[in-house]
C-alpha cells in the first residue's frame, strides 16, 4: 500500500533523486557531522540498504573545496550529500562538469548560485529550511521516495524528528511546517508519540532537582540555576518526590503528579514576575521514541540529539551513526562516555564566558575563547550563554575559537525574537567572512564561518554593520 508523500511539494524532486540512486551501482554517502547530519546519514543509509543499494558513509565537519576533492578521489560514480551540499554547489558543480561524480543532494541550507539536476532542498520550493525541514527531514523525504512497491520507511520518521530537534527547529515549543507531516508519519507508524508537556530538558534522565535547576531557557527566580532553591521548591509540593531515598525523575511521575508540579512551577513564575510569554514557553510538545527504553536518553528526542551531538563534536560520527542504526552495546556505551566528557567541557566553557564576560559592539556582542574552548563546541557554548545572565539577549552573540594556526572558527547565535525583527545570521556570517577572505553560512538564528586569524577585527566591524542594517 503506497502512502502519500510526506511533503508533496518535494515529491517530484525526491522521486528524481531516488531514481538516480537506484541506477547507481555504488553510492558514497557524505554527511555533515552534527546531530542533524548523523541522523540524516542514518535515515539515508537505512533507506539505501533497504533498497538494495551498495554504499559507504563518510562524515565531514565542513564541506570545503579540500573535502569535496577528497570525496571525488574516492571514485564513486554517484555521491549522495546529506545535510550539506547545497551551499557548496559552486564547487560540487565543477566536479560534476569534469565527470568526477554525479551529485545527489538532500539538504536544507541556503543554496549557492549554481544548480544540479538531483537537488532536494525545501528552500527551492519555498519551504523554510531553518524552521520547517531539517537535513534529516530532507533525507526522510528521499527515504520515502526510495521505498519499493511494498516498502514502508515511515519508521525512519523517528530519527528525522531527532535531527530536526537537534537542529533547534522546535525552539518555539514544537515542530512546525513540513516537520509536522514527518511527526504524523512517525505517530502513524507507531514509533513516535507527541504530547503537550513541560518543555524542559532531561525529562527521562535527570533527577527532579537537576531537571528544574538546569532549566535555564525560562528563568524562574529561586529555582533556575539554584540547587537549594529547586530542592526547597520540590519538598514543599504535595508530591512524593523521592522513592527509597532517591530523587525521582519527571518520567517516574504519574499524570496527576506532573500536573501538580507544573502548576506550582507556573504559580512560582507568575509570583516572581516572569513575563507571560516566557511562562507560556514552559509548555511545549514532547516527542518520545516509544521503542526505546524508558528512563534512557534515547527515549526523549532532545536527549537523543544531545547524545549524538556529543559524538559529533569529538569527531566520532561513526559512533553516533551506529547508535542510530540500532547498536545498543559498545556504540551506546562509547556515546555515553563522550556525552559525559562533552557536558564537562560545556560546563567549563560556559563558566569561562561568565568569568571573562563579552565585549559589546553597537549591534552585537562577542568573545574570543582562543584555544580555551574547543572549536567544535564553541557554538554550543555561545548558545548556552544566550540563555544565561552572561550575555545581553537583545543582541546576537559571536564566538571565536582557534581552528588552526592560521584560521579562526566563528560561531553566532541569536534568538527567534531577533529573527522576527530581521536578523539573518546566515547572511551575516557569509557576507562578513567573505569580505575578509573566509567563508560561512548556516541558518538565520545560528550560523558559522571560518576566517583568517588576523582578520578578526575587520570581520567584527563588517558583521556589526550588517546586523545593524538588518535590525534597523
């Protein structure tokens, strides 16, 4: 039984790409190394395997000219790029014209000024790639087009949702647009549950005091970032918050207990003068992977995406991929070890930013971590800083870290409120970096670049000017 295409506007492009992949004897699958990229690769790899298409998977941190040349040197006739490729089409198309390989692209980033026949990207059909469809979502649309006559790849919607959440596409309380169709597929396939819940991180794994203390997106005085306050708040509730001397987790509470805790949290927020729009942000849609074990980080989509991010930031995309493909033994144990290291490094990085502070320009603020924060996590630290008292929420934040002896990694983070006012960090990063001999891009709310080390100040001046124009 054929099931309707999840995103009808992309159906023709997806079919065209799927047909070309079926014709290929072997395919090289190249994907971005982050949570969205790893899930993109897992969705595409599973769909290729089910379609009987022989393939290999490689991960790249950044798809620059050298990386693309490396891909070409592998001598595959067809290369499937997932979660990147669109923005690098100028370089990819040169290889295609030389006959190095035929590119098939499933991506959601801003395309360069070239095109290629097999190009699946929501932006080409007027669908927002920053908020309505992630890289994993584009891979999922392709996976559905790769189904055989009796095939059904709707179970892969679970991983596509992990990718979308890992790409921060649920930051306004839930997934929207084309992502909603993928959620519906996952629910229909029985692999996903979507329900309204407290929108705090750590529902499956964090003991209740940590669950509340670390919930920094919505600041509740006397609870957020306050261990003693969170414990006092919990012990005042008419809820059995401990069992056998151990703190319970959100997942351990029944419906009535959750309602009691959530209502008390809302009352505390109101009494503390938290603005009503921030209080509304305490509630959102929780996505649960129903086949995973309750109380594990794989059961909750946000926690799963963080686990994958931890493998990606330490160049172990292979470990994250293995977990996505079902390895619950060695790969999961390795991923959990990487996650512990990742959390420690993030905590130290955020503490460094709080201690050192940020430098304010007219329209943006910035910090330069040098070699003190790993360049693969400086963007996440910048995002965490946006939710902390260390930075001013009314301006985007730009973070620098040493990538090599001659290059700086630049990461930028904004807020959805700033995006609604006109902020587009993708354009800021691209234009300001290119003005100083670098390159960059990404999404309106989060983007990155690489620039020559000695061009930092010139880059900042250009970025500040562009942000000022966008927000004026």
